[in-house]
């Protein structure tokens, strides 16, 4: 069952099992606000079990590009296509959010972004590999983020 993320009335719906559910909901709402303001698109998510193709694609890219396996349980995922770019998101129980920006045309931008919810520790599988920078968000508090460029084709 899909859920329309409301960035004006932030809800933990679907994220209740996370120890940082409020912060993760704010992070998810922050993404919803971006897509609404930048592209006039509604941001909907589904339970990860209902969209295994999205979760599997993100996990395949992580494994193939950097040999990363995320230990936390995926709670929700979504995928949007905007102006020839496929955006895939997975939100994890730990408070981690991973997005994959993948330009469908050859030679375009392709990257994986990591965002950590306020209050969560850097996951062990990412701690030694990435430096996280901080940014402030009215919806999500302090967001720590990092990314890497995708070299392969998926």
C-alpha cells in the first residue's frame, strides 16, 4: 500500500519500528518537499516488501560498485522518473536513507547518496569508507550526508 508523504504534516507512518522514527520521517518529508518544489511531483513510498525490484536495484549497485551490504532492514522504498533521471530511494530502520540518481541517457550523472537521520550513528558498513557532511533542515534537523559516483551501468 503506497503512502503519500506530506511535508507539511510530518508523520511516522510506515517508519514506526525505527528508533529514530521522528527524524527519519523528517528526512523523508524533506525529500518530498524537494520533489514538490522542484518538479511539482508528489512523493509516495511503499513498504519495501512491496517494491523488491527497487530495493534490489539499490542493493545491487552498492554491492557491485563498492562491495557494500547494508545491515539494517529496509522499511520503505520508491522510484520516480523525472526528465530522464530515475531516482530510487530506500529508507532503513536504522534511520539511513539511500538515494540513487541515475540518468538514463549515457554520459549523464549517476550517483548514490547516503543521508543519516538526526540521532543515528554512522552505520558500521559506511563508517570507514565515507566522510559525512552536515546540513540543516527545518523538517529533518541535522542531516549528515555523503555520496559516490556510479561508474557502471545498471
